[in-house]
């Protein structure tokens, strides 16, 4: 018998380890998956090549945004700021002026904004003026805050902790009021709820640090710097503040109550009930049309989930204590009371969840979007939980009987289902922690193809002439090589194309020379097929031009295709 119990415990431990690995995988894979406000347009466009410097940069987003101090920066090829000051915002449009006197160069626009649902959103675009060098993709990604991924994963983990601990505190207090026997020792539950409340507040404070760090780009101490205060002085900051205050006051009241049901019910429960309100006052349901009733649905969903998961966690040690002390009647009463609470919670969670799912997604966006796939996974787990709850309520609980001792097998099955239910709830909370940081499927816009990279190389001498080479797109097997040849006085070259040849070499791979002819496409402008450069690497492009009967100019430039 002991061996069988040991095998069961080992199997349960393996299941828990597997669940933790799955949760960490989900968080790491989707913690930084998508934003909420998405860039829908920009002037100039990403990757554009302009003849003159524009007076301003305009960014258009999919929803209204706010911009923290230094939220939009424009950098030249040397990393110097060239924007004229703080950006202005009008709804979903952000405008930042450029300084006067800028010349030909490559420019990167880096932006950090806060979307209407309180989430920080970062990104970057680039453009080139005249003969300036094109910014590298790595530089654009770095300016677009690609290094924020670790912060976003940390935020997702902290949300999971806050949701789990907050649900335990809220549901636990309700369990103490509506389910826990009056004559039972409350100390175990009281200590557990106190720990849950402290964890809730600590995880909330950690999220404020993450929010300030991502929104300002100034690291973990940004929260304590005045200029980053506006990053959290939004709906998000108020919601987290409400959760922290309610959880800490809840801890104090639970400890002072010492299991007194009246104090818990009339004082502690109304205070901790503010925790799901804090969960609901920021996020997807609070924006857009119908925000009022979807916020109420979100509040009902969060409250019912707290009642369900918090009560479940306290139920497991409570009924086991009664069973181990040969009091099956009290254990049976405990299970039947919680079954009634869980039934109401399940119906509420499912009903409110359907309303929220209908508002945030459509049938056509369930599979193509990250949000839709995560939502399907969460719905699947929720339906599994509902099936378990229905089996417990209608199958196992009636078989236990009023004395709690009629069916030992039913007790064993109930033990297994409750444990599995708790583990599944952990996975649901993990998915919830990720979902709140993913663009809702209804708001998702298909990812626009990245602008084709352009290699604009500096002019070089070509005998008595001047040569500039542009490679577009700078991709293996797809490149087009444009030559601009001018005379000493700047006038376009009049050389016929049959006097010009282009050769490609890739020294690292021993390829070349691969010679190609050119065609005339305009005054002083020639074009050669670059598809022969079919391998990624650093290619040498050699241009030869017969500038006279016995004279030939040669120039070699290097470009990287990736």
C-alpha cells in the first residue's frame, strides 16, 4: 500500500514538473510576442529613401497612445539625436519635429509609447536621405527596444504570481466565510492567506518596476526617477496600486480576525474583493466600444475565478485533515459546501469568458493569431476544469453521502481530481498572464512585409569619373545593382553601356569573378542583374569602364547580402 502511494506521489511530482516546464515555455515564447497598439503607418515610410530631409516624423497607431518623456527619438548614423524635442500626440497619431540643417544620412526613429490598455509598446523604423548610408537591420532592432524581451518575460512571470496569489487570498477568505467549519483550527489557512497577500503585493510592485523600465528604457531604477513617473501614472498604475493596497490590508484583517467568520465576512472579504476589481480596471476590456459592459464581464470573470481557485487550494488540505482525523462526516460537509460555491463560480467564469472571447476575437482570427491560439488553449483547459467540476458535483459528491464514509473509492477519486484540477488551474493562470500582454485577435493586423533593405554605398573614383553603387534589395539571389556615374563637374556620364561591365566576387566562398553587362536606365544611370550573388556574405563588386580609347577606370566596392 505504501509503495502504491509512493508511486502516486512520484507521478504527481512528475506532473507538476511537466506543468512548470510547459508554463515557462509558454511565458518565454510569448512573453514578448506582440504589442497592443500597433504601428499602422509612418511618414516617411519604413525603409524609404528621400531626396530631402522631412521637417517632421509622423507615426500612426491602431489605437490612441500616450508618449512618455523622450518616448520618440530620431538618431543619425552616428547615434546622435536629431529630433527637435518632445513628441506631440493627437489620439492615435504621434508627431516629432526634426532639427534644421540635417543632411544626407541614414536615420532611425525609435519609439516607446503606452497604448490605451496601459501596455508599453516599443519599435523602430528607418529611412535614408540622399546618398546617406542605410541603417542596418540590427541597429533598427536595437533602437526598437529588442533588448526589452527579458523585461517582458519578467513582467509575464510577475503577472502569473500576482494572479495566483491574489486569487488564493480572495478565494481563501471566501472559503473561510462560506465553507470552512466554525470549530476548525484556522491557523493553517490564516498563515497561507497572509503569505498569499504579501506575494500579491510584492508581484504588483515588481510589475510597476517592469512597466517603468520598458516604457522609459532606463532600466530597473526608472520607477524611482521623476521623469519615468508618467510611465506608471496611468490606469495600469492605479490598478496595481489598488491590488497592492487591498492585498496588504487583507493580510492585516485576516490576521486580526483569527478565524472569526463575522470579521472575515463583513470586513476582510469586502477589502480583498477589491483585488479582482484591480485586475479588471486595466487591460483589453477597458478600451474600445462597449468598454463598460465588457469591464463588468471581466470583473465577474476575475471574481469567480478567484473564488474557484482560492477555495480549491484551501479545500485540499482541509478535507484531508478531516479524513485523516477519522471525521468523514465533516469532510463530506466541507466538500458539498465547496461544490455549491464552485458550481456558481464555474457558470460565471464560462458565461463571462464567452462574452470576453466574443469581444476580443472572431472565428477567422482564432488560428492565425497568437492571441487566438492562446485563447483556444485556455478555453480547452477551462472546459476540462468544468468537466472535472461537473464530475465531482454530480458524480462523486452524491456518492460520498451524508456521513462521508459510504464510498472510500469515491474519496480517492475526489483526491485525484482535486489535485489535477489545481494543476490545471496553474496552467490557466499562466496562459492568462501571457494573454494580457498579447494583441487581441480582433485588433490584430497582419504583419506588413519588412521593407527591402537597400545598400547605398559611398561614391568612389572610376578613373576621371565618379561612381556610386546602390544594391536593392540587399538579399542573396534577388539583388539589383544600380550604378550612378557622373563626370568631374557633376554632370551625368555619357558612356554607352557596352563600355561598362560589372564583376561579382565572394572571396570567403571562392566564388567569382561573375561578370554581368549593364543597361542604360537614365542619364548617367545604369543597371546590372545581381541575382548571381546568390549566397549570403560580403561581396566585392568591381566596375570597369572604358573611358577612352586606351583608358579604363576600375572601382571596387564591398557590400553585405543577408
